[in-house]
C-alpha cells in the first residue's frame, strides 16, 4: 500500500504537493487556528481522509474521532499521529 499515493495525501503532486495545494493547506490551518483555538470541542471528522484537517484540530487539544473508509487514508493519518480512527463504516450504516 505504501507505493500507492492516496489522492488527498500531502505527498501527491496532483493535489497537495504543489504550490496551490500548499497555499490551500496554509489557509485551512490559518482558519482552524483563528476560529477553533479558543474553545475545545468534541469533533467527529466524517471523511477525514489522511487527517489533513483532523491533525491541526487534534494539535489544538480538541477531542477528535476521524471516520474514513479508505484504508490508505487511515494508514497515513495514523502515521501522522491521529489515533482515534474508525474505518468500518458498515457499522454505522446498519
């Protein structure tokens, strides 16, 4: 699975590993810090991908659970330090 690059991974040159992708991530993190740093929330990140949004929220001290059905996204998020991940969406659909 390591040879496959996940679509939303920061290493993917077609999505986030380019000038526009880096600019977008910078703006997302700025928004998160500006509007989500004063209070601590319990957050469910549905479709969290590889944790691009979850990781900054987690680092700000929010309690976070990320839901992601794609195994590649889950593996990247876990490598990046997101521990509360559910990738079994069939449990939620029944």
